[in-house]
C-alpha cells in the first residue's frame, strides 16, 4: 500500500465503485453497488460496445503512440488514487525513479518475450492445448 492506509469501507461494492470513479475520466453510466442476500456487489455495464484496440494488429510505427497513450492514462489513474503531493514527494526531483522504471520495463519486456516463446513452444510440442490464430 506504499504507506497509504486503505479507507474504511462500509460496503465492498461501494469501495470498488468509488475507487473506479476516482481513477476514470468517464465512468460507466450504470456503475453502482447493491446488496443481494446480504452480499455486497458492484454493478456495471457488461459490454459497452465502444470497441477496443488489439496491440498485435498495430503497425510498428503505431506501437510507440499506443504505449505513450496507455501509459499516460495509467499515470492519470494513479495520480487520482492518492494525494498528488504525496506521489510527487515520493517520486523526487531527479531521474532515479525514471531510470528504475525504464530498467524494470525493459527487463519485464524481455521476460514477457521469453515466456511467450516458451508458451508457443509448448503449444507446438502439444504440451499445452490452445487455439491459435484468434
């Protein structure tokens, strides 16, 4: 929790919904919470039919733009999840955090590629059943 105490939640569905509303630019118009048989639930629209992006279908020159856009959206969401002054203080004023995140991202990308290659090999060898070309 990075030193932040979680707020008390009187209803788990409400807690999730308030967190989503804090992080999203535009929320699902049906987003809410309810209780059924004494159990808390989040309520949301199942599919919004607005479309989506399949990163595997992007051209090489589009990947960088896609990464920047999704990174900016993620940063915006995180900036609304806690007091921005606390986050700014945590990040500091030098490039140490930037460099650590970049190093982590490159290492994680390498690991993801290796994991994917192992998965493809296992599917080709028949050790894992999978539908390909989807």
